[in-house]
């Protein structure tokens, strides 16, 4: 298992660790835990791109969806035209 020494620094009121390029994570969030021996474990969390959208949609009630459907039914019919 490869290892590398790196720098620990303060970022505002938080302590941060510089992650070398060869250990770069392809995620925006990680889960960090400490083992019984005191070692820190960093686990990348999967990117959940739809979570923010679903959380936003929860705030709307069923009436909102009904109004959207009604508005869509009132849209004019798309005209068929010859390609240019």
C-alpha cells in the first residue's frame, strides 16, 4: 500500500490535510473516522447528484404539480415544419 508524508495546516477554524495528487479523490464529500489505534480513515462518499433536486422538490405540495400539468396542457401545439 503506497504511503506519502504530507502537510497539515489550519484553514479558518478547521485543521486540513493536503492530499497529494496520487491520492486525489473524485468526490466532494468524505466520511472520516478514527480507529481504536488512533489512525484516521477517510472514505470517499459517492456523488449524489439527485439529492439536492429531490430535497428541493419535497418542499412543493401536490397542488403545485397539478398547476404545472394544467399549464402544460394549455401550451400551443408544436407546428410541423419542413427542415431548412
